[in-house]
């Protein structure tokens, strides 16, 4: 996804130094666990126009024992991928089948209409029994690519085979679509049960918000009305048990996070309602990363939204993952830091993927958070060591367990170098299965001996999609952010929005 991210962003004596060092180590709540990973997919395409053997930017959704993931395969340097791949588990994440979406890109089949595809998002419509993967097909044009449609691919057999895409909206000649996301109303008592909602923005018209609704399992779609001049990017619609739609989303400059709300089944939306300003540390090493939200909802309809933010770190020296919550989408709690590491640890946290166990609620809600991190925020392209971590809460985020390392360290040279930096994705994802264990899905770059990941060299990259082989059980813990103070309040730098974030 996001091209935007490229633009935004004492010692007195030996004894005192030793004490300070020991304190920092003790205060860093982290376990270097030996977690077994399962590779659930790898890029099958061998065209030399994109980075072969690269998969980036996964999303997941779970229902019962089924988990479906989707991701870009064969990432291009300047936007999009050779196709969208999928991986599905019907046994809670133990075993997986995988494949590629049909009917979209010419690389998959010359008879298909589009050059590339990007921005996959997974949803499930319980009323109609339909799994959906929404994506953003691209056409090559002089000087780059354009987002020419938002589509959904449908599966009616549990996510193991997929039909040709249905068009949610085709762009006009002056439009350039970006950052789509789909969610469904799965509460039988809701008056809008079976509605599915797709969000995207139009970069060709100042990142104007668009929302569309389907009531027939994704076969047909109708746009709703939204506030004029809604400049946005990266929304994630969520649906409360009463049918209210809440869309946490960044403004178009990624300097603030806000929300839009519909109480009439997507016919119209009100907003924006302020969640928070954003203060974001520019991630080192030319890694593509920005403060896009990851949002989830619990059984009662409480919404949790997280993003990367440096407000608790002196001088904005590193990012924490921070969180705000709401029960109505219009008023939001004060921002709290997820206590993965101590304030001032120097660890940089970014690209979060949040999960909430949909069978839990409120003060006993189970939260799982997968994220990327650098052990030291002060690194360079050649020295940065990219890792993946996981942390959980059993009380709605009031306190957290000890963080666990899932993968890494990775060298940035194992990742595809896009026009906006080395890429694992603008977002990743975590889902709970019906046994209450969490599966994060994420991209892992592995070194090919003697090579760096190079465009045109089909044997130089090895970035596939992985999950933790056994679901991660939620861990009770006493780590809190109580007493943390905001020490940096400048907004993130304005993003150059002349380019879309494909």
C-alpha cells in the first residue's frame, strides 16, 4: 500500500551508568521465544517486471475455525503486485491451503483486464455464507499506475476457491482509487444483518472518502453519501451489534486519526469525529511505514484502534504502539501506550496488526497485537535488524503480558525496495480462532546466499507469508502504561499526497 510513507516522515560515573543500563534491561518486557513458524504461501510468479518471490501486506479474518488471509504476490517497485494470493485454514490455523485470485491481472492470465492488483482486505458475510477479498486493480499509465476500480472476489465454499471479481466501483478518467477495506454486519439481531461495507479514497480528487454497501453477499453494491471534503486514507470499517458502522481512518495527511459513523445501514455517514492527533517517528533504514490505523471490535461493540506514535518518547526518538477506544464512534478515550517496552528503551515499534477475540467483551476482552520492531531505532539501512513481536491482554488493554518475538532479525536487503522504501506492508493482521488463540500473519524476508533482493533477478528474493505454527494463547500480565506522560506533541510531517499509496 502506502507510497505516502516515504515523505512523512549522561553519565556521571561508571556505577550510575551500570544502574541505568540494568534498569533499562529489566524494564524491557520482552521474551526471545523460540516460536515455530509455518509458511502459508509464496509468490508463484516469475515475471521479471516485479520482485519475484515476494509477498507483502497481508490481511486476515476469522470465523469459527476458519481463518482466511490475503496478500500481494510479486511486488512491483512503483505500486501493486502481480496478483493477490490467498491462504485459508479450516482448522484454526493448524494447516493451510493457498492459491491466487482469478480474473484480475494479465500476469495471472493474459485474458484478464488489469495490469496489477493491490491492497487486499478479507471479510466474511455470515448471513450469506460468503467470504470476500476486496482489492484494488491497477492499470499502467504514463508515469506510473492508477487505481481504476475496487473489486471483491467471492468464495462460497469456505475460502478454498474463488470466483472472478465483482466490481464495487469503477473509476472515471479523473479518479485514482486507493486504500480499500471491507467489513460485514454479522449480528443476526441487527436490522442491517448481512450488509457489507467497503471503504476507499479517491486520490484523484483530494483523497475523498467513499463508502459502498452490499446487501446480497457482495454481488451488487451501492454508494452511500459521505461528508463533503472528507480527506482521508486507510480506513477500516467495523460494525457494532446494533448495526452502527464505525470507520476509524487517518486524515489524508496522516497527521490525525478520526472516525465516520453510519446508523442507517450505510446510506449516509456523519463525521469526521476526532480520535487523536498523530505524532510519528520516521522509521529508520528507508523502511516503508506510516501511522495507519489497525482497528477491531469486541462482542459488545467497543472499538479498539491502534497506530504507531512517538508522543511518549522524548524528542520523538522512537515509536510506541498506542491505542484509543470508543463505544459509539463519536467520542474516544485518551490515547494510551501499549507497554511492549519501557519508555526510553530505544526500541522502535511500527506496522501493528490488532486482533480482538470476538467472543470476549469490555474489561475481559482478549486483545492480541502483532507488530514489527527495531531493537534500536537509531540504525541505518545496513545495520537495522527487523523483527516481529506479539503481545496480548486479557482485560481490554488495561494491562498486558510479556511480549514475545515471533521472527527476525531480518536484514532490509532481503525485502523488495519499492519507490517508497523497503516493504513488508503498510499493514499486517492478527486473528483469533474459535479456540481463543491468535494467529498473526506477516511477511518474513530471508537471506539468499550471496544476493540482495533485486528487481529482475528471479533468484534473489525470499519473502514469503508466515504465521505462528501453533496459535498464541492470550497471556495475562501486569505491564501497564500507568504514569506515562505525553512528552512530544508535534504532529507528523505533512504527507505529499500528489501520489497515491498503492
